[in-house]
C-alpha cells in the first residue's frame, strides 16, 4: 500500500468500475488502480466479504471506494448499479470488464446450460455493462474500456469450447467497439492472460501444473499483480494512442 498518491500517480483522478473486483485477478486490479491514484467501484455478485476488503484497501490508499452488488445478466440490475454509482460515487470514465466464470466439459458432454451460462456471464455481461456506462465514459473525453480475456480465447483448450468462445468474443467485441469510440477519445483494449497464479490455478494437480509449465517458455505462471499493472498502463495517459489491441501476458506460451 502507498500513501494514496501512488508510486507515480499514473491514473490520478480516474474513476473506475471493476466488474468481478472481488475475484483473484480483479482484487489485484482494484489495488493497483487505487495505489496509482484512481477512485474504484468494486462490482460483486456473490463474494461480499472480499468486496468489502477491497473497498478498505482503496480507502487505505486515500481514494474513494465503493462496493456494489449486481447481476450482470440482468439489465435492470446493471442499470440499478449505474444509478447507485451516480448517487454515491459519481460517473465513471474507466471500465474494467473482469467478471467471468468457467464451466468446463468436453464438447461431447457439454450441456446447453453450461454453454449458455458461460456465454451469458463472460460475453453478454460485458455487453450489458458497456451499454449502461458507455455514454458517461465517452463524455469524459478520456474514456477507457479494458476487457480481461484469456489465452484460451486465442489458442483454444480442451474442455473449454464455451469458455474459449466467450473469451474470443470479448476480443472481437473490443476491436469493433474501439473503432466506434475512437473519435470520442475513448480507447478499448484487451488483456489476454495465460496461466496466472490464482487460487484456480493453485488447485490444479501438481503433475498437471508441471505439464503446463513445460509449455511456457518462461517456465513460470504469471502473477495477478503483473496483469494489474498492465491495466494501469492501458488506463494511463501513456497509452492514450493505443486502442483495439490485445496485450498478451502468457510467458511466451502463445505468440
């Protein structure tokens, strides 16, 4: 933690909404943005205690923090989140779409429910949130939208047809939206992490983890902090001419 100004204050004065801000990568993104000077709203759906902890972390950095529960599949719920933020937080100029789930299964066994749930949360959820907040983001004159996709959306993975489709869709979504919003000085980018050392990866059996590591030229998993600092960069003024791009963070696993 810092004194609230951040090491360089690269995103000082930003007002960001992080969906999935109570998750493994999401928590690091919230912390990094606050450390670098942003006020941060933390969206959550099930993990209220972790969302509360993240708000405390934001406040400790001298920034404004707020947590808000919302079902990203429900347009009315997303609208209520926007209204609450307008009342108690202010209009956002930065949106980080980090919320996501996986329901893995071989395609031959995959149910419609497994397909629908992943596509709905990972892709339709992004659509609902972007549509709800795009007007205020673009009106800021320096808007930022960042989708947290995945290596799997680029190279595929056995047992994750639904997840790969949703994460690939997030990339296409961002590229098209980047073209539409460029004239309004709003950038839209994607970060595609590979295997990151989160609780989900930590639960993988050791033998399987070793096989994965053997496929990564850098021979290690990434860290949530590395993903978070990439978000900070794309939000910062240094990245104002970058839009419609995919930043790969996979240790060389996919080039």
